């Protein structure tokens, strides 16, 4: 029980970080403004979503009817909402790399059903955290010049059964599909293994989700696998209430939920898999219940579904802006530091004194505390963690806005951790460009992306390379 509680707390902390940095408010506002006027392509561009399909080519290849259906789905697509709900990985909450997620299926097109899919680039090309939309046909191989590492839609991560996670017209279903409208205390089956509640498993919605999966894929009465980890799986079955021995899991359905353990991967081979979005309590619901996030910090469509009576502000919540003037103890007095003509400067020292102190520092002397703080802000500011998080999630505009607000728009960055992060982010975009151009074999080795386990520290020392070079031969021994 204790470990489950720790896992739950770490999961909430992880998602709180994701909700703060992964989808900035400026992106949501820009994408929403373009989507509401019918510019779905502009909304995708605002949300950093690349469209790798042409409707005219689809009409020629599959027929006009399919092209019309795809255009209708694209007009309902909220790309910022899709980014909000895309699967993510530890420890930084980045998009799960090399993933293909099915958004919609079109079985009436004849032959194998094409899929509208969303794809994430491989880890070496994840700069900018961009998503791409494409049409995948199981009857035809992926013939792009730079093929995706996993072009086939993943069975675990599929949103064609959860359109409310990307379709703006159905976003209001989020409250019902997440089970937030039901009393959480009612357990659908007394045989639920210990710890599932503490792990934020949405057991109370599994029966309904299992029926939706069977109906969509035609699995009949087959058992369904719930993947809780790499070696932990459960088997789900819908059985009569009397046989399940549990209170009615779904009023009026006359069935209950029977859960049994599966013996690792072997016991679940060949069975249908419950989508990951149906297994867990949605992080927004868990964060709201824990009081770790307010409705004004949620995506507006999510907030409208979960907290209908709460007014969603159209701008950033108050409290994001820092004071323009900072104070520092300098030679027994409290001095001010602020922006002057677009540059961070000491306000309580005259220019002649500043020039003398800068010359003293150039000759290896100790400068004034005011100048020390300015130098520290240029090299490794207190907000470096936030800047780094924004760069990791592709919010370059937000990172630059934070730097400009701290140092001024005309500041010249000095050597240090801050400049290293900005230069690394710029270099990594080259790798993403090579991937998009189909030149995966020409990517730089080692990757320009620094090792996330060994970040540059606050004193400006560089991190060890993650892979590609070794400080010593593999079999070297100390002598």
C-alpha cells in the first residue's frame, strides 16, 4: 500500500509538470482562434502539428467520399487538445517517441480500413516535440522517403475509441467517459487486486470501455488484456452479476466485471488490449481531486467538461509575471537591478563606477555584488529550470520570452549553462529537419541532445555525452 501511494504521488507530480509546460497557453489560444474560424490547417501549424496528407491525393486514390470524411474530421480536430492528451514518458513528460496513434478508422472505404493517425518522431529527432498527421493503409506499405520507425498504429495507444480526447465537438464527453460523474466509492467488483485504487486505475469504467472495444473490433466474448506494466497484466471478462459476485457495475446492463491475473506476457498473447486511455484515471481528474491544479490551468475544453460552472479565463492566470525590479545587498545597502534600454543593469551605480568594476573583474578582481548578480543571471539564472523545461517541450517562444524578460531583449548572452541550453536546442532542430527530409542516415552522431541524467550544473560545467563516445575503452582496467 505504501509503495502504491508513493507511485500515485509521483504520477501526480509528473502530470503537474506536464500540464505546466507541455502545452503553453499561447498555443491553445492561437490554435483555438484559427480552429473556430474554420482554418484547421492554421490550427495544426499553431499547435506544431505537421499534416503529411493531401486531400486531393486521397480523393484520387480512395474516392471523394473518404476525402470528405477526412476533411470533416480535420475540421473537428483540436490539435492542441490532441497534444494535451498524447502519451508521454518519464522523466520530463516528453511525447512518447516513435509512436503511431490511430485517431479514426474508415472501414467503408473498401478493402482494409485506412486510419487517420498521429505520429511522433523518434527520440533522436524529437526537437520541437512536433506531431504529424498521416493516412495509414494496412494494405499498402509506408513508402515515404524517411519511414517512421513504427508506422503501424499501436494497440495500446489508440484514440479512435476516445474521440473526445481530440475532437472538439465531442470534448464534452470527457466527464462521462472518465467516470468523474460517478461516485468513486462504488467498486465494480470485490475481486479487484490490492493496490489498483492507489495506482489510479479507473476500474469503475472498465466494464463500459470493454464493451466499446468489443463492439468496435468485433472481438465477441474474448477476454481483454489490461497492461499495468511491463510484467503485470490482468484479464477482463464481462459475466452475469450473480457470477461476478459484485454490485452492478453498469446500471441496467445486467453484467459485472470479473478480473483475473495473467501470467506475464505469455498469458496475454494474442488477446485484445484495453487502450491505455481507458485504464487509468485521467491525470486532469486526479490533479483536480488532489487540489494540485485549478480549472484555470486546464485546457479550456477539458475545464468546460470537468468543471462546467467555472469561468475559463482567456489569458494567463495572474501570478505568472515577476517583478521588473530585483534587489540585492551590495556594500551594506539594498540596491536595485532592472532593465534599462533593453539590457539588465545596476540602477544604483553610475556608469563610471560600472566601467571601473568591469575592468577590475577583467583583471581577476571581485566585482560588485550587483554585477555578480547580473553575471549570474546571464550565465545560469534561477529560472534556468523553467527555460530548460520549455525548450524540452518545444516552446521556444516561451523560453525566449522568459529570457528576454529576465535579461532584456538586447542582452548578449555570456558563456554558461543558459547559452549552452539555447545553442543545444537550436542544433537539435537540425536533426529533426533531417528526419523530416528523409535523411535519417545523415543524423549527427552522437546526438546533439544532452544526456537528461547528467544536465550541465549551475556552475556551467558541461554534461558527459549520453552515447556515442566513451571516456575509456569498454574493457579498460585501472592500473
